[in-house]
């Protein structure tokens, strides 16, 4: 059976002495969060540009969706950003009204 590709590398990152100081939040992240993010990545693929995307999500929207499945998760925007960048997802600046918003551009997997 093949190895499951996911965010296992993020869960199993070896700790160095310099990482121990600020990694309390990372230690408290529920491992199911990365599995739920894998579910997101299996449904939505990275889009190359905004025209090729079918959906755009803010990091907060992705966190909110994950927390709806795992209420006790301590997930930060950094966790989502790092994980999606690792998976080669891109974000774009989208103008909404008088403000600019960073959104992840994705296309729905058919």
C-alpha cells in the first residue's frame, strides 16, 4: 500500500532547541486538523490564477470550516498558510468594495 501524502511532515517535524521556545501553540494543534485540511485539498486543487479558479477562500474561512468539524482545535492562520503554501496553493489580492482581501485561489476537483 502506498504512503498517504498529506501534512504528516508538519505533524512529525523534529524539534530543535530554538523551536521549543515558541512552539507551545503548535504542540496543541489537534492532528485531526491536518487530516481535515487534507480533505479540503482533495476537493480543491491549486489554481494557477484567478481566472482559472472556481472558488476563493480567505484563511479565516478555511479555519472556520475546519473548526466546524473539530471544535477543540487550536488552529492558527500560520498553520493554514504554511500548510497550503507547502502544497503549492496560491493566494491573490481581491478587491471587495473599498478594501483588498487576500484569498486562496482554488479550483474544484471534478
